[in-house]
């Protein structure tokens, strides 16, 4: 079940975000992600429209929208490959006519996931925080 985020979900969402970020972005030091937890808690999650995927009363994935930007889509590593990300993305697409996102070029699995679900690369740029190349992708018109 996908539902709107509540404040009670914060710790679970941050745990998913940190664990999945470190796993998916092994080309960036874990300390970078750890240094961002406070900003995620105090700034990014509260400023976003966030939905969580619940299974057995436990959050196992989430997405966050900021305007028409899919700012985050993360699934707990032990639940990846089971359709959770696909369900979250499908739900996010019902919330907006078009979505834009950024994904690290080196994160091949996520790049392929988004391409397979209707996103197209519209440009490439360097992420100011990490210095790594990222794709800007978009779907819709």
C-alpha cells in the first residue's frame, strides 16, 4: 500500500534513504551520505510531497516530489527487485503530468530503470555536491 508520508515515518524513510544511497552510489564515499541525513530530516523531506510504500505496517520504500521533480525514489535494499520501485514510480506519475529527475550516470541500474519506465535523458551535467556526472531525465510533455 502506498500512502502519504507522516512525521512518524521520518526515521524509517531516512534509514531507507541512507542505506539505499550507500548501496546504489558505491562510487561516492558513505561519509557524504551520512553528512546529508540532517538536511534530509530538516529540509528536504519536510519540503517535499512524500509517499511511502508500506508492507506489514513497515515502510519499505518512498518517493518525494518537489514541484514536477522526482527528488527521490528509494527502496530498502532487501526489497529491491520485487516491484516496489515500479509501484512507487507509477504512483508518482499519477501525481504530475510530467516528471523530471536527476540520476548519477554511474548508477547504471537506476538509469536503466528510469529509461525502461518512459524517461529520456535530456541533458548531462556535473553534480555540484559530488563532482560526479548525472543525467537529467524527463517524461511527459
